[in-house]
C-alpha cells in the first residue's frame, strides 16, 4: 500500500466515450479539496480490489473540483480496467493519489507536435487544448485502430486546430511515424502517449530525424527485464543518513529502503506512476521503468526504485 498522501473522491459520472473506453468524472468527497493540476498529469486510482492504477487527466487544468480520466478496457486486464468497467458505480467512493506530472509541456517550445495512440489521447487531448488556450503553436496526430475505438473525436472536431487522423482500418496499415513527423523545425517539442510499440517507434523516429526534444508518457508497465550487466547484489549508500544497505539477490530496492526507514513515496510499484523517483548521486543505474525518457536514462541522475536496479557494485542515493 502506498504511503503517499491520498484523497477521497466521489464517482460522479461514468460515460461511454468509444468502443471499450469510458470516462470517469471524479468530484471531491465530503470536505476533500482537489489540488490543481497541470496538463499531462495523472492520478493513481486505489481500487477496492487492492490494485493501484495510473490514469491521465483529460479535463482542463482550469477546471476546479473535478478530475476526469479516460479508461480503456484492457483485453489483458489484470483486474484494473476490468474492475472500473464492470464494477465501478456512480455514487461510490474512490481513493486517489494527488495529481503528479511526468509529462509536462515545455513552456518555451516554439512549436509542438503531439502524437496520440488509442487511449493515449487522454493526456494529449488535455495538453493540446492547453497549448491552444495559451495561444501556442501546436498540431496533433491522432492514431487509433478504428474510428469507433477513438475517444474525443467530437470534441477535437470542434477545435480550430490542425489535427491529422490515422485510423489503421481505413488506411490499411499502422502509422508511418517517420512520414508524419518529417520536416519539422529541429527545436520543435514532440510528445507521444500510446501503446509501447508506438512509443518505441516514436523515440527511435525522433532520434533518427535528429529531434532532441521528444517526450513520452507510458500508461502500462514497461516490464523491462534486467540488463545483462545488472548486478544481483550491490551496496546502497544513503547520502543523507550515512547508512549503507546491502541488496541481496531477489530483493527489491524499494522494499529494502522502506525497511531501513526511508521516507519514499510509492504507488504503482510497476515503474509507471513516477512517485518513487529518487535522485542518484553515484552508480550505474539499470533502468527498468516506463517513466524516464531515453535522454533522462542516459543522464543517470534519478531512478524508479520500485523496479530499477544497478549495474555497478555501489549505488549512492540522495536519501
Ligand atoms: S511506485 Fe510507481 S514508479 Fe515506482
């Protein structure tokens, strides 16, 4: 269970958005107050079946007192999205995390290209509207398997903005990102949220086109295996407290840190939500999360301690 601060919400509205997708509007329960949020943020739902799942906020940050998430019923659901689709009821109580943003817009970008794949439209829609509201230059590429499985089409159709749609069944193929992303100024900021193969293709396409500003948001566990040179055992020095801990084979770094009394926020335990991000002072991190970008991984400055490990014999954390 998380030690991060949670709040209680009322399930106010459940709405069919597209085939397999519903939106859930949450309002404060009792005297709970919802914190403001930035475009790109997500919240963690603490479901009554014990699972914790992260979902992006799709409504406007200018909304006060409501959070809206869009939830795809995952065909391989391990009990998260299936619970929401089958058992969540209007009027019920739900425990949430505070909003957290791992996918923030860069306010200085001269142009923005947003790419959404399927349910990845939820943070992208919020970000796109925010950019337009601020008078920023932005365009959207929205990909989905089919039109009937694409949420928010009506709302997007009402925006005065450039939106390119790619529906696989109509085009007869998955999107060719190299073609869609070509010929943009090098200082453009690119944002993508979608399924893992699309995010991987997006990152490698931006890299091969020489675009340095590529941002991604994963909404499913990346489940990256340990790298070949990951250490089974290593020592962890805690800079602030001066403690040294030993990670033995099979032990989870987050568990060891919590047992040692470290005050670390955590929620999903799957490398998705970003709450356990910890600053690293020294050591070679074996990143296995879905939060950090390639550039952030290469910087070797922070890690998700719930899933990541170490490739050196010694790791020094800012704890
Ligand atoms: S607890 Fe969610 S990323 Fe670590």
